[in-house]
C-alpha cells in the first residue's frame, strides 16, 4: 500500500511539474481580476434580481453571492477547457515522448499505471474547482466584506433561494464539493481518449468539442424531452444541494449517472490501452 501511495505521489509531482498544469489556475485568477474591476465600475448584475424579490440588496449582495455568480458564470466553459487539456495529455503525451515504454519496462501492471494516472486527473479536477470556488469567495470578501446573506440561483435545476450567512456558507461549501465531483466526468472523457492511439491535442479537442455540443444541445431546447441523455444535464445536479429542501432522489440519480459514466470511461480507456502494443 505504501508503494501505491509513493507511485501516486510521483504521478502528482510529474503532473504539477508541467507548466500547462498551471494554465487553469492562472486563467481563473485573471478572470477574477477582470470581474473585480468590472464589478467595481459597473456594479453587480444580480442586484436587480435581489431587488425584484423584495429583499435587501446590501444584505444579500455578499461575498457568497459574488462567489456563486462568478462560479456559475465561468466554471463549465473555462473548467472544461483546462481539464481536457490536462487529462487529454496525461497518457497520450507520455506515449508520444516515449516515456510509456520506460514505465512499462518496470514490474507494474497497465491497470495500476492507468489507475494512478486517473486518480491524478481526478485530484487535479477537484483541486482546480475548489481553487476557483474559494478564490472567488476571497474576491467576494474583498468586494463586500465578511457576513451578510446568500442569494443562490441555479436556473438549470430551478433553484432560487435566500440564506443567512452561516447556512449559506455551509451550502456553498457542500455544493462546491459536489461541483468538483460533477466536473470529473469531463476529465474522465479526455482521459479515455488519451488512452487511444491519438495525439494529445486531438484528445483535448475532441473531448472539449463533445462537452460543448452537449451543452449547446441542452441549452438550445432541441433535446427538451431527451435531456436525460445529455451528460451536462446530470452535471447540473450539484445545484440541488443549494436548495432549501434538497431533492435527494434527483440529486442522487444525477450523481449516480456521473459515477457510472466515470467508471465506464475509465474501463473503456483501460480496455483500449491494454490491447495496444506499446513496447515494440
């Protein structure tokens, strides 16, 4: 077991030694800086929604409200871009550079090797989402200070709710963890493609293309009666945790679908990788 964690640590160190791993963190910081300047100059877009609900704008326009708005505005599009960039690179790039032959020359099974890399992708996904969530919260604290209410809105699951600070902070933290799990399906898809005989850039582009098409089909309304077939529909299940009364059957169904998709994508990637001749 100690050897397993040592190998996992090696994969994490290898991942964070690459410059492109930090592109996502830099992009989120840049976005938050731009939004900070825009909010200071033009105000916050959610003000009219809070006022229209008859609530106190100054009270509910808090750090949590700002963080939730920034997250919902950017996490899917920017997150998908940088998650596919890293996960689509993790196997295909090593094969392209010839590192995979050296790894497989050692007494380690292909399943173990892939499983370690998949765990590394999953950890990176959750860490990137949490970084964005709490750096957005820090941005909110700088803008609005500590305390106030929490105005949460997730249109995809019809959640519009107001909370006090302590309850809102708990809801925000819980939903962000669920969002991190939801985003793992993006890295799982890119990881699966990376196991094929394919260039790293191609794995990234195909995974990103699929996610964007899935998102467009859901938001356009063309798949209104078949939304259950779209993965982005189930990715929105994190929003149920922001509701005052959580609809657990719907939330658990969405998370179960995402978990099943992750297992399926890893199994498919492993099956393809296992069948390939990488040593000759």
